[in-house]
């Protein structure tokens, strides 16, 4: 691929990641093109469908996450910070992935999941070194934990949207959602924290 084509592709991916993150995955493609300052023809030369662009954008986000984790993997607050961040991101990802056909999901699993699991493993190993989680806590457990919390995020986002639609505002709904999230995390922490008798 020519250098200018590579630049255009990267510009589209970065613009899509930014716009999807700010406005959701239903945003018009024209908004992404304005952000990238490129035309529709350039978009379709690189990404035949919206799903292709979404997968590329999520892959980009995970690569950015991987680099951030590498820079601060010795921080004791990394584990909880990742859970907070990913419970929000995964909630959005699950909503859009539920609309994909099986072959698109398989493509996503091949291209994205191994890198993401590697990031989670790095964070989990850091948490174990800091004594924050049991030695028997595995990447699959962390995925389940994030997915459970992201479900709470998704339900609270829906409730907040319904409150806005009823013209009652979303401040109270946001506060309730925060309390539910913190309560759920506190309950789950009892499950993954090291036991006082040192048994794993």
C-alpha cells in the first residue's frame, strides 16, 4: 500500500475511533469523514462496510490501551482503573457487536480478542504482584467481571435516556447508576480479593 494510502487509512481509523467514542456507533459516516478531512470514495476504498470500520476502530482503541498499560503496569491503581474504563467501553462494544453477522463476529474475534486478552493478562499480573487479587483469578474471570459491570452500565445508560425523554433530567439517574456500579464492584471485589487466611 502506498504511503499516502496508509496515511488516509490511519486517518480514517483515528477519526472513527474518536467519533464513535464521543457520539456512539450510529453516528453518520459523514461525521467521521469531516473529522478525517477525507471523501467518501477514500473511505470505501479502505472499508467496504461500517462494520469493517468499527472493527478497525475498536482494534485501534485496544492498541492505544495496550501502549498505555505498558507505560504504567507497575501502578497499584491500574487494575481498578482498567475495570472502570473497560466497563464503559465494553458496554458500547457489546451493543454494536450484537448487530453483527456471525462471520463479522468471527473476524472480530480473530483480529481483536487475542490482543485484548494480552492487555488484560498484563494488568492482571500487575494486580497479583500488588496483592489485589487471588493467584487463581484468571483472564477469563476478569473478562467476566468487566462484562458484568458493563451490563450495569448499559442498563443505567438506558434508564438515563428514558429520564431525558420524560424531560425529568438525568442527574438523579446518573447518581443512582454510580451507586449501583460501586455496589456491584464492592460485591465482586469480595470475590477476587486475596483471602485473609492466605488461601487462594
